[in-house]
């Protein structure tokens, strides 16, 4: 993959970074962190070099900044500047406002959304800390690239401190409709925060429309017909749908590696049935894992002739394990797997296999290669990288992608078989359809899907982000109006 270097230095700012740092009795250890954001952004900063400002999972009674971590340690390509959180900030900013309020709201799970003023205050406080560190790190000519809903106020805080900074922001999750977003008492502050960047991007045109509608209704922002460049408080902002691409070359190379192919064959032998259906997700309620299992149960009921030939493997990467809701989800998933296997298992064979762990990239691609069908059926998802990774790995042009229409990726991956995750009977039918698909039809669809994933890959995405920044001309900045509840950097 060729990543265009910026002429400037890149400063990435995100809540979670590429490493998780832990203090143990034996000393400090660092491990890799798994998330869609890291999968997407790391190959870019590895190519461009620069600084990544992030929280690396450490809680400290005296929160602040604590050190610089070269990555990778032996042959550094960039540095991570760590922000630490206090236990209370971790609870109220991270688990609370970000994951307990904004995450469910953005995914349209209104009944899971907790609105709490103390959490909102802490969210502002932590955003201010990220902004202050970014302002200190910033040099003339840098591109600052801020990521996701945890840090929506940072553009405004940084703009106040460094008016001439070039700021891009990428929102990785869905942006909800006005009806839902306006439930948030601080909706205007979040919008104002975001409107202080030069380039603001989402995964899909629907999220762009939702954002612009909210900005127009709540702040009176005028949106031009082509929806690209908006003007606000004397500045120009590019608002665009720039769906993330993946490093397709890397997946292709892994899939062509004989050792990965041997692993795929070993998985097939171990599974032992004619069909292997695969699910790979973070264990999150938005990913629809329980609903998928329900569909598998219906599939096994409805199509008894398939029972002997069929295995469903769910690989779930641990996520937000400190949180009760996520622990309960894990228990519910594991109970459901047990129930289905209890009903349909025979002597030495069970229809559902389940792993609660992270796979390394070689194993991940081996699983993609071994599967006949990938079931990617989130209830709602910003984009979903797994769908694109599966496609990029299928250099044999075989296999079928079954995709939820509520994943942002469905806008691009139009040759996937669509399955409604809220309708388990429909999912079961679509799975049957996918398993019965002829090799010729699989190949026809997979070639078109691969073309799309390869053309709109990670370097295309990065180039689009740079283009969208270039669209806006830096202007003399007007003094900003500053709301009472959005604090300054101090
Ligand atoms: P996530 O919600 O984390 O990302 P997703 O896009 O599916 O979701 O990315 C998950 C990443 O983790 C993928 O790269 C996948 O390979 C990896 N992964 C998942 N399970 C794994 C396992 N068991 N072992 C190893 N790796 C595993 C958020 C948004 C998404 C958006 C991304 C990128 O929620 O909608 O697509 O950011 O913007």
C-alpha cells in the first residue's frame, strides 16, 4: 500500500491508542489494543511518522500525562504520548458519558442511554486535558487528526488555543437522526465542538445528512445544496462521507502466504463439517451476536437436513469487560451457545463453536479463508471493518458475505447478501440462500466486492482526508462564542 506522506507532521488524537499499558508487580508492560480505529489509523501513522496522543488504559490517582512510548519499541515508526485518567474520570468520562451515553445514543439504543450531568462535566474535563496536550504538541504546519465521539469537544478547545491549527476530525460511529440526537441536553455543545475543525468526516452519506440536519436545526447552520462546504462563524468546514478503507494489500499478502493457507486448512479439518459459517466481532451489544445466535437456532430448526454439515464459529474479542452490561452480554451469549449445542449437538459434534479471545492477524485471515460464509450482522455499526477484511482475504473469489443493511459498509458492499438482524427468520433464510449459492455466483459477487475494497482502500481514504482538508482555505479566525458549559483550556 502506498500511503501519501503529508508535507506536514501528523498528530493523531484519540481516546484509545495502539497500545495498552499495565503496571504490575513485575513492572510496566505494553500490549496491542484491538479496535476498528486502531486497525484503520495505525498503518497510516506507521507510514507518515508523527505523534499519537491517547489514553493507554492506565488509571492513576493523579491523572495527567505520563510519558512517551516509541512504537514499535525496537524500531520506532512513531511515538505515543500517553494521557492517564483518574479512576473517577475513567468511570464518568469513559464508561459513563462516552460509552453509557454517546455510544448507545449514536447507535439508536435510546433506552440504554444514561444522561448524567456529573458525567458530562467530567467529559469536558478530560477533553480539556487532551486539548491542552495537543496544543502543546502542535507546531506550525502540523495536521491534527482527532478521532471519535470521546473527544468531540477537542476541536473547539484546540481552536481557541491554536486558532491557525489545521484540524481534521473523523467520527467512527453512526451519527444519529435529529430526533435521537436532540435527546442529548448537550447536543449543541457537541455540534459546536465538531464545527471547529476544518474537515469533518463520517462513514456514510446518511450520517453526513443527519449531522447537517442537526447542525441546521440546533445551531442554525446553513447547509449548501451540495452538502460539502459549510460556513460557520467565519470559517469554512468540509463535511463529507469518507468511508474507511482497509489495507487490502496486507490482507491479500497474508491470504497468499502458504503458512496462513495451511492454518486455514487445519481449521477446516478441525471443524470437520462441509460448511463453516463465521462471526468475528468485538463483544458488544451493537454487533448483534445474540440475535445472530437466535437466527442460527432457527436455521437449525428449519433446515434439519443441514445439521450434520454445518458449524457456526463465533470469535468474540473481549471488550469493555469492566462493565456490568458487557459481562451480562457475555454470559447471555455463552448461555445461548450452550442451549443451542444442548439442543442440536450429537455425541462428539456441536453446531456452534465459540471463542472469547483476540486472534493475531495470521489467524484472523486463516479464519476468513476457512469460512464458507461470514455473518456480519450488527444491529447498527458505523462501518464494520470485518466485512471488508473478509472480502480482501478471499483471493480465491469464493465465500459469501452476509451483511446487515445497518452497517455503514452496506452502502459500498452492494453485492453482499443482505440480512435483517432484527428479523431472525429472515437471517436464517438468507444464510440458507448463501450456503446454497453456486461457486460461479460466489465468484461473480466476490470479484466485484474485492474490486471495491481494493480501489477504496486505506491509502485512498487517507488521500481523501487530505483532499478534504485542502478544500477548506485556512482563514483569519473570528473570535468564537463560547458556551458557559464548555470550559476553556485554562
Ligand atoms: P469497532 O466497533 O471496533 O470499530 P469493526 O469495524 O468491526 O468494529 O472493527 C473491529 C476490528 O477489530 C477489525 O479490524 C477486526 O479485525 C478486529 N477484530 C474483531 N474481532 C477480533 C478478534 N476476535 N481477534 C482479532 N481481531 C478482531 C469502530 C466502529 C466501526 C468502524 C470502526 C472503524 O464501531 O463501525 O468500522 O470503528 O471506523
